[in-house]
C-alpha cells in the first residue's frame, strides 16, 4: 500500500484518485472551459488513521501527529489535501482532518486507539 499510495510523507486515498486539482495546480473543475484531467492530492487525515494502525501494532506514532500539524496554515486551519507540504485549494478547514488530529492525540495519550468499539473487536477478533 505504501509503495502505491504514500508520497511526500502523506497518503493518497486510492490509486488514480481524480478528486483534486489540475496538473499545474489550478482548482478542480472538470468541465470548464473544456474537460480537464484532475489529480487527487495527499490527505493529511490519513496520517492520523495510519497512526492509529501503528498504535495497534505497538508502535509509537507521535510522528503522524506532527505530520498533520505541519499542514496547518497561518490560521492553524488544517486542509483536506496537501501538495508539497502545503494545503491546496481544497477545503480548508476540513473538520474531518481536525477531528482525526484530536482523535490521534487522545489515542497517543491513551496508548491505543480511542475509537475501537468493543462490538467490532468482538466480531472480527474473536
């Protein structure tokens, strides 16, 4: 997965993700003035999800929290997508990224993911 999706220290949602910007960084707009190929950029919130996975493996993942924080703009707003370590013209702030940041911080403090419902654990690990 990392070979296909990880780039610049962050992850793409999936291969050939087209929800993003044009190759030269112009905003996403598929049909104006002519159909245009767009490119999905990197999603900081996926660093938080990776951090939770690493905690389950018994690894410390404070680095993932720092990766998310590094994408904040001057107003400390976290973006939906980044390129070259900076937020793109995507949604900023993206509450989902902020929530993932807080969730990973709580998980690091606890030493395990805070959102791991026992009913799910019972079903898939028992």
